[in-house]
């Protein structure tokens, strides 16, 4: 049986670095699930909660000033 998506494909423009970072930080690398969870919260869907933000890896910390 072929894989038939349940939803229609949508296109959005997202900065390349943000897209790469989302892949690394999304639970199990599932960008789609992370986006859907945030969208459900944003739209105040019943039962939706603000997703937990991932920890920031040390390599992504901003450089210290000085």
C-alpha cells in the first residue's frame, strides 16, 4: 500500500539556518511534528499546550563580548 499523506502539502519560506537548526532540535528530528505542535498552540486548539523549547547546544551559544 502506498504512503498516502493525510494532509495537503504546504510551502513556506524558512531561512536555511533555521531549517537546519530545527532538524537538530526537534524531537526525534521531526520538523513537521514540531511545527504542527506550535501551530496548534498558536491557534488555541483545544488541549494544545505551548511546546517545550529545546536546550540550546553549546555550539549555538552567541559569542561572548569583550
